């Protein structure tokens, strides 16, 4: 038997500093790769790594909004719990 429950979800901008720190900490293991457009001495493309925690707050908010991230009050992603009607 399934039950319908309500869960309070927050956008990144609504989180307190501790919750934001928790999410930033979880993102350190997932850097974003970016090609620089330059090549090394062997002709290989140089790739730089960009980290969510190094971005300013506005960039972090924009990233989370564009990816429709929802969080619990502790900064854990909970968007995967969302169920939408197919109407």
C-alpha cells in the first residue's frame, strides 16, 4: 500500500549557510570539465576543472535553478522524490 506524504522542498537560494555548505561539500567530488581551446606540447587539448564551491553565490543559484534542483533543509538533493502527474 502506498502513502502520499508531503515533503518541504527548498531552492538553493532559500537554504541557510550550513545547508549550502553541505551541498558544496557533496559537489567537490564532481568537477565540471572545460576545454580551454589550447593544446599542450603533445597536441592534446588542455582541460581545466571547475568546481561548484569556487563559484560565487549568484552562479551557484543560477546553476541550481537551471537544473531544477530541490533540497531538504540540510542541503541534500530531494528532487528525485518528486512525482509529477502525466495529465
